[in-house]
């Protein structure tokens, strides 16, 4: 975990024009990251539908469920695993949140400003690849969970070979 936090700290510092000043003000990675870390108790709402998506969260410890509010209930879309990020869609698109994120246990999250995350995605590399895999996995999970609502599954079958 310390290695991940150190890397996160370096990403934060490297994307601030005043990186050295930031380090002098906040000190070591441990103390600086405390300013970017938040804890939530089991059952607490981390963000809800229509909240402004200004931050991206990395789950350091615990379990977070992501829910969609329907007219009659909350439908669980997926769970966030430790060391995964969430809150990304609203941040990238600069729109309000479309879902609810709820702490399903006591959790600790690292918070990244959306501009930092957008810069990291734009620069490509390992972070952008990780984000694309995560988004693809979550999209697939959502599609599979809702497959009974799809009008036709014929498009999921591979085309037949040449006649």
C-alpha cells in the first residue's frame, strides 16, 4: 500500500506547477497524502446522483457499491475493488454523477482532483490503459447484468463465415 501511495503522491506532485513548494508545505508522502485521503463508515454515501463530479476516488481499503436509483429501488451495478478508481465518468465528462457510491464497509479512499486524472489519461501510458480496462470491465458487467432487458442478443454472436 505504501508503494501505491508513494506513486500517487508523485503523480499529484508532478502535475502541480509548484511541486517543490507543495512538498515543502505538506512534507513526506505520508503526510501529504493524508490531505488527499478520506474515510467513510459503513453505510455512508460517498457521492450520490446529481452531485458534481469534481473528484476521482481510489479505493484504498474496504468495499464500495455503485448503485443506480430506479423509480422503485436502488439497483447495484457493481462493486469497486481495492486499488480501483470510481467517480471517473462524471469527472471525465464534466457532468453530475449518474449513480450512487456507498461504503459497504468502513473504507478509506484517496481523492484525486479531476484535472489531474484527465491529464494522466490524456498523457496515455499505463494509467490510461488501466482506466480503459476498468471501464470496459464495468461496461461488460452492466451489460451482462441487464441482458434480459436487451431487445436482441443476435448482435453478440459472431458472424458466420463466408458463404
